[in-house]
């Protein structure tokens, strides 16, 4: 078990994340395929995700260094306690999901949510290139357009006001320097 | 008692300067605004404004956040009365009678009752807070690590079990929060855990991005999913406040609801919403005209608002005395204290007495400001519901990102905030409450530290030989067993009439 834990620990974070997502996608199809599990697929998927994280955490505890100073409890003790406690709680939760017969709410405008999620991650990624001010203004503009705002005045005023607010309140008043980005690195702000 | 009053007077002295008073006033105004906007909860308002306090002194930062907490709890009632749209979940009960009163042309009466009940309910709870938290903290100071551990378990289990009908999901959420807390360097032995080679994870999961992500972004993602692009237009009735003498006849319901709200607020996880519902039920039972409830009973508005405000003081009792938050907003406040390197709990009374008593004083001042601002600005506050969602949602996003970045000027925190936003959305969608996750993150470290210390000091026996530890564990067991038993009883009751009806049919 220790060797297995060490081998997982040696993997890059993105590989573990991809593996996690792959298992979640697999579970999604499994839950959708089952007649009994289909109406509760979302609730079960959230529960499975938490259990999967707990399983990973439990396995990794075998790779923790055991300090010679440890008396009674080691670094692995509490994670194991919580992981083991999750077993009956998760079983109880799964039972209650089926028993309550409270089916998943259908997804609403999930495409809009996904576009916003991608846009916000992209906006954060762009900080290093075009800086916080421009990137956040563009994100606000994009989100307003996605939310079907079509009046020119708010479309211009809100991003500009936000840029000014974040500059004067955070950068000037609270002395929190925000990323300028490579494009504006020459600016003396 | 005299000592408490003297220390509170010194707390007032510490706040009688322009900066502190202006910060409390700003907090109250922002809180009322936030509370009046449907979709912004008190916890979200405090979480969003938390980054603004980094550069302030701990006292200034905390009193401003307290102002937001108090203001937001009242703010929700304005739109509930005027346009039947509760700004906060707890204000839903205010709408039961507030809106019928407004529709009947008595909007000013409802608005005035709401303000007076909120103010006096809040003041009652501060007195209870002052005189209950100090003795409780003195008792807690004598606790051993095993008792602290048991206390934390009790706090977590009570929160989880008070998660309503779906308490099992609350328990899962608590354990998820506790697991997240395991990330980073072990607090006792310094062993690194679950860092996956990412340097940003060595310090563990940062509190502010988790809070902002779960409470603010999760909420906005959920709102975006149901966004229909339509901006509701409301008709607002004209209203005038009654004379102050009018409120005198409501003194008993205000007092009763304030006490009930405060007592409910003490229980971790109960919060203002449960307090409002319970107090409404209590007031209806006491009323000579229970049939008027739901059709415009002034006592209904009193019950909802006085208890809602009363729950604020109640929620602060376990926070200050034991380091356990009584509501999700109190959990955010714990995060705020920790950011300023303060450890909530009984030691706060000995280590930072100035801060604690300034906090008490700030609650008095905030209630006073709320009363004045409410009198002056009710007509104005109600207009905030006109802010189009096309502007509100982008600004919440922008504020969330900026807030999480400001903690350590770290892009990793921004990414964490976004990830927790998505997690918060999925949890909300599938009815897994977010507040227990935060409590798990907040209390996890304290639990681990005390668990290890208890083992070092007294070995495993300290968990089953010390009477106080056993009592606390027994309360925990009772707290877990209670919803299971009550649910079974309710199910039996539900089955009984059906069975009775069936047997009657057979006969």
C-alpha cells in the first residue's frame, strides 16, 4: 500500500485531476444507464465525487512520513478518521437520496453557465498578458452581453466604472497592486 | 456583571472616533443594500466585503463586518414588505404578513414595525450575548484538549443535523470540509499532506477563496442557470411611518421574539431563517387572533424581524465563547478573525479583551445606525431591487475575483475561488448545503490540534475518562439521534392517518 501511495503521490497534479474527471464521467454514464439511479444521477455524482476524494486521501496517508516525535497521533490519523467516518455517512446519504424520491432538478441554462465558467477562467489566464484592468473589463462586458444587455450606456459605463473603482479603491487606497500584464508593464501604476 | 458593563463602556470609548463610526455606518449601509438585493445573503455580503478589511486594524475590520451582518439581516425585510420579494431567506417570514399589510395600504406600518422590531430584537440579543458569552468563555477556559475536541465534534454534528430534512447531506458536506482542511502542512508534526507538488497548497486551503467561491460565486452560477433575461417591475405602494407611541403596544411580542431569536441563534447552524419560522409559530400560538397571521398581522412582522435580528447576537455567543460559529455568516466572521491572526474562542476574552468589548459596543452602535438609516432611507433602499441582473452578476464576479486575489496577491487563490464557485453551484443544485463545508474547514484544524494534544497529554483514555468530555460526546450523540428519531416519528404520524383511513374504508 505504501508503494502504491508513493506512486500516486509522484504523479503530476493534472494527471490526478484528469483521472478524477474521467472516473466522474464514467460514473455519470453508469448512473444515467441505471433505471433506478437515473433520476438521482446528479445527487449521486456529487456524493461519489466526495467519496472519491476521500478514497484518494485515504490511500495517500500510507505514503506520509511518520515523525519520530509522534506520540499517539501521526499526520495520517485525522485524515483516516474522516475518511472512515465518511463510509457510513455516505451510505446513509445514498439511502436517503433513494428513499426521499426527490429527483434531480433538470438543468436550466447550463450552456450559459459553462460559457461563463470558461470565460472567467480565460479572463484570469489573460491577467498575465493584458493585465487585470483590461481583462476584467472585457469579462464584465462579455458577461453583460451574454445576459442580453444591449443598451450601449451600461455596456460601456459598467466596465469603465469597475476599472476605475478597482484602481482607486484597491490599488490606490488599499495598496493592493493588481497584475498589469506584459502589455502594460511599462505603465507607472 | 459590573465588570462586563465597565469593559463594554471602554469598548464604546474605543469606537468613539470618526474612523470607527464611519466604518460601522458604511457597514450598515452596505449591509442594508446587500440584504435588500434578492440573491445577496448576509454571509455573501460579509464574504464579498471581507477583502476590504485587510488593511484595517482587526477592530476596525471586524466592527465594519459586524455592521454589514446586522444591516443585511434587516435589509432583507425592506423588499419583502414593499414588493413581496425577500432579500434574504430569513425575510421570507416577514413577507407573510408584511406584504399583505402593504397591499392593504398599511405599508408604512409594516415597514416601521420591521425596523423597530429589528432594532430592539437586535439590542435584546446583544444584552444576552454580553452576559452569556463571558461566563461561558470562563468555563471553556478550563477545558482540556479532549473537551475542546468533543466540543468541536458537537458543533459540527449540531450543524449537520440542523441541516433540515436532508441532514445526511449536511453530514457529508461537513466531512468534505474536514477533508479539505487536511490539505497542507500537518499542524502538529509539520508533515506535508496532499500538496501534489503545488507550492500554493503548502499553507492549506485558503479561507477567503473558499468562502467567496461557495457563497458568492456558487449562488451566481445557480442564478445564471435559471436566468430568464426578464427584469421584474414592481409596484410600490406609498407609505408613511406611524408615530413612535404606536410601537409600544408591540413591546411584548418584540421582547419575546428577540429572546426566542437569540436562543435559537445560539445553536450552531440554526441561523436567522429557522429563528424567524419558529418565532412566527410561537407568536401565532400566543396571539388572540391567530387567524390574522398570514393576512397582515403586525405581530407576524414583529416575530419574523425581532427574531431574525435577535439571532445575530445568539450566533455570536458560541463564536466568541467557544470558537464555534452559530450561523453561516458567523462562519465567515470566524474566517475574518483568523485572517487578522486572531483565534476565536475563550482565549479571545483574555488575549484581546479590547476587541471583544469593542465588538459588543459596535453591535449597539450598528443597531442604532440601522434604525436611523432605516428611518431615513427606506424609500431609497427599496429601489435597489431595480438593479438589473445584467449589471449585478458581472459585478459580483468581478468583486469575488478581486477579493480572493487581494488576500495574498495570489493567482492560486483566484483559481481556488473559481473552483469552489463551481463546487458551490453543484452543491446548491443538488441540495448539499455549503455552510457545513465552511465549518469543516474552520474547525478542522482546531479539532486535529486538540485531538493530538489530548493523546499526548492523557492518551486515548482522556476521551472516555473525563466526565465533561463524555457529557459533550453524549450531547453530540443526542444531536445526531434527534433528527433520525423525529423523522421516524413524523413518518409514523404520516402513515397513521393513511392506515386509519384505509381501515375505515375496509369497514
